[in-house]
């Protein structure tokens, strides 16, 4: 059974990396996986030498060969979680706005 881990509105779904996924270069020790649209408290993962980031058709993927942390700079918003070794598709939870009659990403 494939695992699923939620960190606030960010959802990590265990998967197989799609063929022809594009590697994303990152020169920081973290990668933003969910941007905060309201309070500036992004969801991040720690990046190690064995953490690889990919994109395919607008979807982000992480392949981590060792566990990495999922965290927010403001620790009072969400607890730090550990993302186990695997390959993960990153998704954002959805909500429906009945005033505009549109589906949208949940925002912090």
C-alpha cells in the first residue's frame, strides 16, 4: 500500500517517478513545496545531497534516499514531520469557494 503524508494543506503521495521528469536544480538547504498565500509561512523540505527534485507536467516530485524534514519557518503553525525515504508526488489540498463557484488550492 502506498503511503500518504499531510503537512497542513500539502499532501505527499508515495509514487513512482514518471519517465522524462525534469530535474530541478536547487542551491539552498531547503525547497518550498507549498507557498503560503496569506501569512508568508511556506511549507519546506530539507534538501540533502541525496534529495532530488523533479517536475513533470506542472507536478512536483521528490526522491529522497534518506529521510528529510517537512517544516514551516513559523513552528507554531505546523509540527515538523519526517518524510520517509521514497519517491513522492506533491499535491495541494483543494477547497470549493461557493461565492465564486470555483475550486482552488487551500491557502495558509
